[in-house]
C-alpha cells in the first residue's frame, strides 16, 4: 500500500474519532447513532452493489482494503462467518482522544446493515473498546 493511501486512512479514522468526540461532548451520540443506523440500513444494498460486493466475506476484506481501519481476519464455519481483529485504528485514536465509543455508529451498525442485506444477522461477541479483540459473528437469517 502506498504512503498516501495509508495517510488518507489515518485521517479518515481521526475524522470519525473527532465526530464521536463531539457527538459525545454534546450528548447527542445516541440520537446520531439511531439516525445513522436507519440510513445505513436503507443504503447498505446499494452501497454493496456499487462496490461489486455480493458475499459477506468480501465486505470485510474490501473494507479492510479501502479503509484500513481494522485488520479483519475472516473464517467460515458451516454457514457462520466470523470476522476478528485485534487492531482498529478508529478505536485506538478515540481512546487516546478521550472520545466516547465510536463502534456502533461507525462500525457495528454499518456491518450489521451489510450483513442483513446479504441474509445474515450480526452478533457482536466482543469489541476492542472493552476487550482485546473485535469479534463479529454473522449467522444466516432464519
């Protein structure tokens, strides 16, 4: 990866952290998160189509490539797809900045929306905000 791309990824993560900081300091994080979740659910299918993504594993690998925020490792066991990372640029920056937790509006909810549009339900087993890894378990919808 070239240096310019890595710099853009770092600036993007810092901008999201800054947004979380200000949403939290103005006590509107829950409201913003709820609004963003609705918009993310409505936009997920068309965003995946624009990126030519038609399977859940590719969501994690493509977003790792584009945003470089989390170093996702994806494994499939039966029909369940688990993505795990021990590194997240956004989480690290937000903690250093003293921000509120950025996970739901900027990571969990978007991945849940993408998973849903591809026929899965996202179960978050752990996040780097509270633990040593992020573990997203994607289970086929019934």
